[in-house]
């Protein structure tokens, strides 16, 4: 089975619920706006994308200082560039989704 596109998902949900495609698209946009607000800098950093199935959390990746390191393949010493700390989103499958898949 091929991956479903956003328009295919909207059409499928509209068909199953009896809502118009425009209404379903509006619901998806509202959920996306809510996720952005909750996962943003001022939000709590956690959001249930599909309640009971998928949860999104914001994690902070630590900064990596510049320095020398040895490449394990070439055994040569190289200089590594510094990377600042950054925020990344992690998705977690809840028990109901894990049980459905396995």
C-alpha cells in the first residue's frame, strides 16, 4: 500500500464522517495550529497529536563544542565544528498504537 497524501486523508475522513472536505481540512488546520502553539517556546512542550495513539514532545539537544576527534574510518585527526543547542520534536507511539501494529 502506498503512502497517503494529505488530500487523500482529507477525502477519506470526509467520506467516513459525512463532513465536507473543506470542514475536514479546517479541523486539520486547527489541530496543526494547536500543536504549534503547544510545542512552541511558550507552550508546555508536549502535545497528543492523536490522543491515545501518538504524542509529540520537545527535547533540547545539547550543544557540541568545537574540538579535535579521530575519524574511526581513516584514523586521522579532524577538527569538528561547534554546534549550538537546539530544540527538536520527538514523536512517541502510545500503547494502543503499538498493540495495533504488532
